[in-house]
């Protein structure tokens, strides 16, 4: 098996997702740290742009190949390391898991990641209060929809689908972590917080937690 190297930042929810997925798959990997704030953001350096032209984390190096975008990396891990599966066998269930992945990765996260929030204040001229209101609006709208999706899927248990974690949980838990950082009240989403409580007792989620990453000490 090719050596896996994950480029990330401890507080990046996208990198957090991939750490969870790697852990759930039982895969060992090295980490390279890209500080998204220090010095204007190490992701903008020429060295890192040679790895990821989007100047985003995560990036996963496998052998001589570099993969980007958390959802694509997770799909790659599922295809190359199918055991244990993080997508159900049933096609409808797989589509359900992917719908949660995309609701988070495509609809919630892009509107509140570091580069967007920085643009709102530095370029668009929003105040800190206006920036926070923007963040909270899109996160609350997105989580409300996901809460309904989980409630109506018919197969939710301790996790988003059944009692074993899937990619849906790997994407959900980092987004809830992010929401808590901005003091978003999660009481309206009891199904999601119940899933969070369960997942955060599992080793794969515990060891992936942002504040347990080596680069968390360098903030």
C-alpha cells in the first residue's frame, strides 16, 4: 500500500472529515501541517500551491499522486479500501449518505470557510457582527434541513444511518464542531447532537478531534 500523507490544519472541518474517514478505515497516515492563518495563510505559499492549486486543505498524497477535495478523497478511500464500508450497499441508502455529505460540503461549508469570512470583512467591508450573522444564518439553515433529513430517512439509529458510522457522520461531526466555535445554539437539532454524542465516544472520532492534533499547539 502506498504511503498516505495528509496535508491539513487542525481546525479545518474539511481536513477533520478526512482524518475521521482514515481512522474509520484503520489506515495509518502521516500529517503535514498548513497553517491557514499564520503569516497570511501558509496555503497561499508557492510550495503549497504546487501541491494544491486551490490553496485549500485537505490534500492527500498517496504514492506520487495528490488528491484534493474532502468528498473526492473519501470516495477514493472507499474505492481503494472498501473494508470497513463507509457507504451502505443499498443504492438508495448510498445516495442518502452522499446527500448529507454534499449538504455539508457543498451548501454549508463553502459559505463559512476561512477565505469567505475573510473576504466579507476585508473586501466587502462587513463588520465582525455582520460576518458572524452571515455564518450563523447559513449554518443554522443547513443544520435544520439535515436534522429533518435524518429524522425522515427511516434508518437513523445511533448514527445518521443505522448504528455504524458512515461518511455522513464523518462530515456531520466537524460541522457541529465548527458551529460550536461560533456559539451557535444546537438545542434545536437534538437528533444531530445525539449522533454527535455517540460518535465522540468512538476512537476514530476522538483521535481525529482538532484539539488533539499536533499543530493545535502552534496556534
